[in-house]
C-alpha cells in the first residue's frame, strides 16, 4: 500500500495499485456516470455540452467516460475530438482506431510466432549436441 494524491480532488489516499482517484471521488464518479447514462437513455444524440449542462457533470469527466470505453459516443454528438493514441485518426470511443487495434493484434501474433521459431531452433541445437555425444561413443 502506498499513499498518493487523488488525481481528481488532490486529497491524499491509500493507493490500491489500480485506481488513480480516492474512494469518495470514485463514488462521486460512479454517481455522475449513472446520471449521464440515464440522461442519454432519455435523450440520445445529445452533445457533450448539453449533457454536461443538464446533468451538471463536467465535460472532461464525460470525455473520460468515453475514453475508458464506458460510454460509446454513438448516442453522443461528439463536440470534443478523440484521437487514436497511435496514429492520430479521429475515433468515437476508446484509445485506438480499429486499424491500429488490428495492427497491434498482428504485431502481438508475429511476436508470439518469433518466440516459437526460437524454441524450434534451440531444439535443433540440442539434437546436434546429442549427435556429437553419440559419435564419441
Ligand atoms: Zn479524490
Ligand atoms: Zn490509429
């Protein structure tokens, strides 16, 4: 357990290794999330500005919900722009665009394949060693 400053209110709290904000801010954020969700249920296709005004939830908090994929901006007219953190393309939710997500999947796959190759190589080396041993005998 370590002590940190809450990202939201600045108060010191016990950091649990996961949450960057304190318990009371988390409760507060949860309430705000519910409010926004309820509002969007009744009023789909609202702009962030309007949702913020009507619910009293800060715009940056709403954008944070979208970034964290808790809200999908389909019901929300985005008047703040989200950009893919990898290539900068405009996106509607999350942190990366669809293309980068599939690129990254490919990269992970090719990394796993490389590891497999290494394994096979070392397997062959082992066989050489045992061949030599056999020749000695
Ligand atoms: Zn806090
Ligand atoms: Zn991208």
